[in-house]
């Protein structure tokens, strides 16, 4: 049995103010082509199909079109769940109809843990859900963290699971120790929201979404496929791919990766302005990639962005090494610190301390954490 | 052949700040029951399933649930189009899958005018579209108004239509002479956006959405089903219903209406405060209806809303006859004027003239009309 594992398409995403929809179309065209060649028994999409609960119409049209090609035209069964960026309710609309065509979309977590059977493999679909929602659904008041929630969910699945069959878990979670990058949204404000890898021991293969690097975790049976495209410069060195799994009846499998290569890469360039604008340098470059440029020059430069864009039209972000070093010195940060991704709560705490002479107490922290959690969901008021 | 004609569900609508979703569920439960009894060959929903392009998740869940009951559980074919309140793109998502279950949803206008055949009847689905979009789609630069657009669309349909068969047009439009009410949105800023009834002559029956009164037009073959519920006090005297059409092979038909009666009605009450609060009066009333109250008292009254709500908990709107007469006198309006629905553009013009000493020229009018047209679409920026 052969299936392809992908996740984190994030259709409708803006990167540095630029809509990625065109490049997403390009990558998905490659993916459709790849599915046509590989002829898998199923395609697994492990959450974050969209970048936000109300995606732009272009993203809605793109997803509709691509799923139609895969499922209806190529007759490939699809197994998919909602991630933390999707609106479980909005994504679920129509899913009862899709099942007729072997398109299994689990948007909202329910208390039914029946697997989807495809060619002898059982797929357990667990869409992303907040610990509070899982606590309520399972009526289990011992659930507080994402780890607790996942443990309880896997416990329910295990009640019915036949360990002699090949069982695949499809979920959207942050496994402890996984490598993060800047384009993921923290699952839990003020905490990591991670779940222990040991929870997935009952499964032959665990197909995850959430972390954007295909190598986010090194584990024999737990895998992230990584995102469809690079969605931040912290991913500049990633090689984005999808995973092709061929599974035996006993649950053992082989895995290989196939790359997706959009026409515009996302890269970092560092150098002196004169160097970067020198023909002998830039004629060896793919100048129309999306670029983050770090200038090494010190002192004033007139309109560096304007000059750079004459050669590199898609510079998305410009930094100056000198400024950075200054800023860090002034703010008392070490360079190491700035590399770390700060949570919204950390940033707010820092801001609060700078602006007031007061303590950012646990009580205040909890109020702000609640506000942030509501805000990042971007849901419509109802 | 028997089909039921309904339209203008407006799921997710707020009336005077109150979400109608609960009452919409109640009315749709009655509708499902009615379909179960009538066992029609099809249900026709002529647009405005939602009240806005991005409806609240409760509305999304409600529509999904009700369509599933009708189409999958009761196995009733559904023929539906997008109205001016729906987002054609968002509503269309998944429609390619729905067709397998005989759920025909036409969200986006295309240049294919093939009908849906159900039990010997041809249904021509024409979702709502702006004249500009029709002009582009048909590459016909003579199209300027809604009438032009509809004429061109019907023209295309007529090229293929067999007049000897029963042909049903399903559309969302304002037929000239139709009776409007306050909960409809004008189709064209600064103009009526109406289309002539004569255009629909080729059809045995024209199932329309847009106007909210079931008696919006008196015509032998052109019908509005009216909205699911009363959505404004201007509809207080409407009796909301769906139409049941039994059509012969030659296109002749009989029509009857079946009412939908939600537990809370929307009514108007007029009287002196003491009268309305008198037990002998209110014990004959259904006090928990949604009410618009007009008080006849003159002079100051302390907290009339508070007093009224002790007896009538769902007063949505309170007016005082004396204030109204005063306002009208001061603003130089006649009572007749105030009864008429003013368009956003008219209101803006009035405001502009009050605020400035300048003329509201045609050029200014056209700019503001454009802004209003964009704003009322409520679409996300992309």
C-alpha cells in the first residue's frame, strides 16, 4: 500500500506582505503531476490546508481545484484533517458529501474514532483541537495540556485498534524536541504545547502536520512532511518535499522524499552593497528569487532598497548588520537571544516592562494570554 | 413532477443586533419536515443561502446540516444558486462533489448554460452576477444594466432550449414592479437594478430569489418564494411560505403555498405606555415575539424600554410618534417620504448636502457609488 504524506499547505498565506497563492498553485501543480506519476492508493494532508480561518477567495478556489484534480480526476482517495490555522467548522462544510468520492476530511474532532480503511491500512484522523475542547468532548477533567489531550485521544483509539494491522495516525501537533521555524504559530500561548513522541507508539506510521521542516524530528515512525513552500527566511535552507510511503501488511514501510521546487526560491544574501550590485556577482545569482538581504556596510547609504530592487526585484526584507549589532547592544540582548523565536506573550511582557514600572504578574499574564489566544484564531465574532 | 421553491434563507443574519440563527434552525426544521411529507422530486433554493459572504460558523454548520438532511438523508435532489448576499467563490467550494448526490449548486456564473434534468424538467441555473461580470464573461460590450445582462444570459439559454419541454429558470433578480421591503439589499447603487418580466417568457416557471415577500410580484409564471423568515419590521404582515409546484409534461403547473411558522413572530405594537403595560391588554398578546413598539405618549417618559421589556422581553425597536413627527417637521420630510426605503447613496447625498455647501455632482456620486458597492460586498481584501 502506497500513500503520499503532505501537510501545511497554508493556502492564502502572505509572506512579508506578498501573497503566495501564485507559487502555491505552482507547487500544487507539481504535486498533482507527482501524484499522477506515483499513482498512490491515498494522499494524506495533515492539516493547515489554509493559512487562516477565513482565507481569501483565491485560496478557496485553488484548494477546490487541486482537490478536485487529485480526488475526482485522478481518482485518488484523500485523507485530510484540519490544522490549527484552519477553521474546523468552515473547512468541514460539505465533508459528508466528499466521502462518497473517497475524500475523507475530518475538520471537527468528534468522539468517534473509527478509522478510514484504504487498501488494508487503517487511517486514524485526529484534527487539531484545543486541550479545552478535548476535555469537554471526552468529559475528562484531567486534561490540561496538549500532551494530556493527545494521550486521552490516543487512549480512545487504542480501545479499538488492532495492533496486528497497519495503523496510521494522521494528526497536527508539535512533538517534543521538534525543530521549529518562524512561520509556525505556537499552539499554546506561554507554553510549548508539545506532546511526547511516546504517545504514538501504537501506530505503524504517524503522519504529522504543524512543523514546517521535513526533518523537524528524527524518529523512525513519526514524521513531518514539512510545508508546501518556504514561508519564512528561517526556512531558507530547507528543501521542501512530500513523503512517499510504501507500507507492508505488517506495518513496516519504506519512505522516500520527492522535492517540490517553485520557480522562485526564498534565499538570504549577505554582503556589501557595492558587491551585491556588481555585475560579476549578480550574473551568477537567480536575481528574481525572494530575498532577505543583510548589508555589511557601515554608515549612511542612500536608498539601499531602491538600489537593490533594480537588480533583485523581489527583496522582501533588508537588514543592516551594523544596525542589528547596535540595536542588540542598546537593548541588552545577546545575538543568541534574537535568534530565538519569541512568543507573543514574551513580546508583550517585554513591552509591558519597558512601558510601566510594574510587575507582569501571573494574573496579568493569564489575562493577556487569553486575549492573544482569541486574537490569533482570527475567528469572526458571533 | 413536483418541486419545492424556496429562497432567501439569509443564514447568519442579524436583525436589530439579534442573531436569527436559532429561529432559522427552527424554520428549517419545519422545512425538512415538510419535504419529508411532500416527497418532492427536487428542492429549488433561489439564492441568498447566507446573509453575507463570510457568514458566522453557526450559519455554516446550520446550512451543512440542513442540506445533508434534505439531500443525503431524504435523498431529495437540490437545485441551488448563489444570490447577491452569498460569496460565489466561497459557496462554490466542493460543488463538484455534491453533483454525485444530485445536489446541484451553481455559485459562479459560467458560460455553460446546460440545464440540470430532473424527472423530465430542465432547470436552468443562473447565479447572481454583476452586469460587469456578465459583460466580461460573454464578451458583450452592450451590457450595462442588470436588464441587459439578464437579456443576454436568457438569449444564450434560448439557443439550446427546447420550448416543447418544461423549462424552469432559477435566478436571483429584481423583476421590475416587484414589491420591496427593508431587508433586501439594492442590487445596484443609485439605480433599481431591475429586469423586465418579459425576459422570462421562454420559461414554463421562473423560480426567483431576492425579494422577500412571497407576493412580491403578481405574474402567472414568474414567482418569488419569499424569505425563510421575516427579516425586518416592514415584513411584519407577511406570511412566510414555500411554494409547491406540480408541473405537467407540457410545462403547465399548479402551485400552492405552505407556511413556515417560527415560534417567535415579528410584530408591530402601537399604543400608550400605560395601555401596553396593562395586564388586560398584554395577557391577550404573545409577549415574547420580536416587537417594534411605537408609543403614542407625548412628553418625557422615564426608561420606557426598561418598562416595556419587563413585559415584552424582545422589544427590538422603540419609536415615539411625537418624536417622529417632530423629526420630520424639523428635517422638512413628509411622513410619506420616510416610509420609502432610501438607498445608501441617497442617504450619503443627504448627509453631504447637510454637511457641506457644495453640490453633490454626478462625478462625486459615481465615486461614492463605487465605494458603497465595494463595501456592501463585505469581501475580504485580497
